[in-house]
C-alpha cells in the first residue's frame, strides 16, 4: 500500500532544498567576490602630464596595475581644485564603488575626512595631511631631507651667492623645505642667501617661468622650486644658469641646467597599501618616511656637477640615512638672527610639521 509522506518528512526535504540553494547562491557570491577586482581611485591636483608631482603619483598608480594585473581596476581624476570641487570628486569615486581612494594634495584634507564619514567601508589615503580617521590614513615623504642634499650642492656651486627658490603655497611642508635647503647651503657657504617667489599655485607653468625670470634678473645663478612643472628649469636652460628639478627627473627639459632632481617614489607604498586592502589587513596609519625608505630619491647628477660636489652630496645622503646628520640639528637661527635650536639639539617632528618661520639666510617676509 502506498503511504503518503509525513508532514515532518516533507518539511525536512524542503529544508534540505533551501539549504542547498543557499549554498549554491553563497558559492556564486564567493566566486563573484573572488573575480571582482579591487577598485582604486586617485585624485590629482595637476595634470598627469605635469612631469612633476602628479606625474609621479600616476607612475605609482601604474605600478599598482603592473603588480596586480586584472585583480585591480584603477581610475584617476586630474586637475582637481582644492575645495568644493575636491569633495565632489572624492564623493563620486566613493559612490562608484572604489575600495581605496588616494587623495594626493594637502588641500584635499578636509574634503577627504568629510567624505570618509559618509563612506565608512571605503579606505582613504591622504597625502601630506595630518587628519586621520578609522578609514583614513595619512602619508608623506621627508622631502626636506632631499632639500638638505641639494642645498649643500647649491652652496658649493653658486658664484653670485644668490639662489632663487620658486614656492607654491606657504604651508609648513613648503616652508620646511626652504629652511632645510637654506640651512644646508649656509653650512658650506655662509655668504649665500635664498630669495623666494611665491606663485600661489602647485602647477602654473606661466607663473613658474615668470618667477624664474624674475629671480635670475635679481642675480640668482641657481634656481630651485617647490612647484610641479619643468618651466623654471627650462628658463634656467635658456638663460644659461643651473637648477634642480622637482618630484621627478626633469633633465629631458633642461639637459645642461639640471644638477639633479628630488624624485618622489610612491610605487612601493601604493602597492603595499593596495595589497593590504585586498587581503583585509589595511589599518589607518601615519607614514612619514625619507631617503632611507626610498620614498625620497634623486636623479643622476647633471654634467655641471663636479666630482667634489657629488662627493659632498653623497656624504649628506649617507649621513641622513645612518642618522649621523639631521637637516634640522642646531645651532639654527631664525631670520632675525635669534637662536631657535641650540647646538646639538634636533627639532622634533611636531615642530617640523607646524613650521611657520624662515631661518637665517632667507630674504623677504613669509606670507601669512
């Protein structure tokens, strides 16, 4: 006699079917997650073709792609103003599903923090800032160490004892670089002075070129810069003077004029932070590394650099790496000649991060 299945047996079979379907569904989701690339977005203050700051960040982005292939998907937005436009762009990248977003200019700090609160599951990395959150890291390089190296070279090579410095904005990072350069320069040449022209822009070839012309007309025979285009070096090449590149090797634009260039090498940092997101180990950190880490590098010496200048530059590099030299070790006087760092003392990072004064040897007043 055929027996109808009990109600209990029917329920068990339905449960098994539902569980099987769920497992299949979860397996499909897992396979999708495994195949889904990690999305990484970048926000740039200048064009990728600036041959300086933004160019080097984009080299780092390409290094991520080279390292991880189709496991990552990167995007960037270039020439983004520091302000409301930045917030809009950062928010759009987060809403588009990016897992990690690098915001690569100081002025993006507050917009990054604001957007990070709206998207707690997205990881953010802000360059050169100081505000962090559970999902916001900060990173920078001790560019001032590189300024000490090229300041030494400038002090040895100037004949007019006037060095022109083209600066972007009067924020601590830029002021710190001017001071490190000047301190190192005057250790080898106490008669040398630095004259600064502020262009109030990170990237404006016209303003940067005009600033270089002004400084050369004032007697500067060496030009350096904390702006992003090769225009100052191009003017130096045209005018028969020498100078230093910024953020990347600019020798192609000034093969005779470039003495060397401080190179920002973000490649390994960007690879490591992307990998941390991919394997679930990302944590909010504050990174500020220098020459010893490879974040701060140098282009090859140009044809105008003599062997004794090369040797002196290498001594400074090696001393910074092994800790025997610090660019801000006293005695250091401020612009008015007042001692601000006693002999043997070293400025701590807190003071360096808030630096808002010129040291002795810098001409002119610091904009407020």
